[in-house]
């Protein structure tokens, strides 16, 4: 994302911040707790919630992960289950100043934590390392053009155009393009229901 005050979809930073705050409060989670779980400083979380700071894509993903949800759910309202057409103009796109963008291709459905996205990494861009999702989460990658360095728990895997891969989403994972050409890949992510560190499922689940 840039330092502007709105996303490419038109969602303002104030609206995004309000949605993050609502998700946090719905889970009974204190600001400090969200900072701890996401690895994002309390002051940064506070500024994002107030709409005074534009988070990078990586920070936004870490906040979504700590909340047990996806960036897509933070950006959009759930739609009715059924046939859903998402014209290109209505697809949410988040851009990172380091030179990469994520286009969300899947709608947000009630009770479903699934995200399908198209990511473009410009030449030489490292998107950084993403936090593990709840145990049982799954991620699938397919490279359309260029070459992708997928790193899972510190082990690098090189994927070329046409290659695909699966990895458990509850492991550390990172994406990078080490070449002089742009890399475009698709990623499908199915998130398991999260539990907090006391073994209690977040709202919508049950006590273990």
C-alpha cells in the first residue's frame, strides 16, 4: 500500500481501521493482545485502527492472521452464498511500496475463511515472511509467469511458470522474486478456525 488515505477499491483508511477494531472487539481482544499476537507494535495497531497510518500489506496480513481471518474479510462485507461474479473493477487490490500487489479474486462468504488471490512481484522484490496461520490451514500456489522463491520454515523452493505447490498454512512462509522479470502467481488459502493461547476457540467455536 502507498501512504494514501484510500485503497484502490475506494475503502478509506478510517473504514479499514474501523473494521479491524470491530474484528478485535468481537473477539474480546485488547489492543495490546493484538499487538502481541501479530508482532505489530501497539502504537502501530492503534494508528491503523484510527485510520491515521497506512499499513503495508505484510502488516495488514499479520493483523488479519492474529485475528484469525484474512485480508479479504477486512476489506469487504460477506455476500450471500450462491453464484457471485466479481468484475475486475470490484476486486480489492492492495499494493506494497516495495513493489508488489495482491489482487483478491474471491468473495467473502459467511462462516468461511477462504481467500483466492493473484499476486504480482516486480523484479528483485522480496514480499517478506508471513506469520503462521492456525493449525490445519492450507495454502496452494501456482505460478503463472516468471520464477518464485517460496520459503517454508526456512527451506527455499524454486517454482517456475506452470509449477504449483502445497504447504501447511501453519508454518512460516515467504515469497520472493530473485529474477529480472516480474513474477505472477495465484494463491488459494483455506484457514482453519483459530484458538487462542488458552485453548479456547474464538467466537463461533466451542470450548475445548
